[in-house]
């Protein structure tokens, strides 16, 4: 039984790896789903599915800047441990985000990152996981956002991407602006990240339709049915 379970897990992991590709820019590299693509939007890289149906369900945004007075691990922790003000499409205040878990230090491939999860910080009804780090003179922020109805769908993709994060910025990156783009040190890391969010993600129709809930209900029904069959077979076996 244990061998079958191990084999099944191995098949799942190998299957996932076969459908992942590596994104690499001047300062970072990570694995993402084969159907995703990253595009440069001014100073941010925006990564999302090329499938129209899934393009609004989840998104990854990367940005980097020269280390300035607002860049330190304690300042990142303090910022992410405070609810983030949410702006509506019209620019008006829309309340504050909900902190799902407070910031913590994590080690990923020998690099220390500040890790935190919010709900509704970048886009309403979307979970956003923040990972921020500093290496030499470069500060980096990576955000992983997914609609709350689909977060479990992308949890494995996000986990794989996070675990594969590698800071590859060279020490002379700032001397080669053509390898950037790297934002000035006077800016705040993550301050205008929301502005890099594609317009269609901020629209009302970005919210998944009822079909998403239907899929979740069908999935739950299938699990309950499987449990019922297991209990029935076990009871039948005990009667013999």
C-alpha cells in the first residue's frame, strides 16, 4: 500500500515538472506552468496564463529596485504586518486588506525572504502572497495572486514557483542598466505594485463566474461519494 502511494506521488510530481518551464530575467529565476508567459510592463514583469479562461484566475508580478532607505527586512516585516489600504477601480479608498498570516523569515535556496499572505490587498477577493528579499544592492519583490475561489487550484503551481526561486543578480547589475529594469533606490518596494496589475484584473468581470462554484461543488460531491463507497466496502468486509 505504501509503495503504491509513493508511486502515485512520484507520478504526480513528475507530471507537474513536465508541465513547468523556467522564467529568467536579470535578477531572478523560477519555475512556472508551461501555459504561462511573462511580459515586461514598464519596470514590472507580469506573469499569467495565456489561456483566456484562466488568465484572470491567478497572476505573478516581479519587481526589483536599488536598495534605498526604505529597504530592510525589519521594515518589510512591519509593512506586511499592517493591513494594506485597498483602492477601487476609480481610485477611491476601498477599505483594508485582511492579513491571512503575518510576515516570517523563510530560507529558499540559501536566500532569506520575508513571506506574508493577505486577502484583498492588490485586487478585491484575491489572495496575494508576498515574498521580499535583499541581496547585495538589489531589493526584490515577488507577488503571487489568485482569486479566492481558485487559490487551491494554483497552490501547487505557486508552491513549485516559490521553492524554485533563485536570486541570480550579478554584483555589477546596477552598472549595466540594459540588463534591468531596476527601479531607483528612492522609491518604495511594492508601493505602486497595484499599478502593474492588468486592467482586466481590476474589472468587475474579473470575478470568476458561478461555474467555478459549480466545479467546486462537483469536486466535493465526488469526494463524499468516494468516502461513502469506502465505508460501504469496509462494512461489507467486516460482516464476512
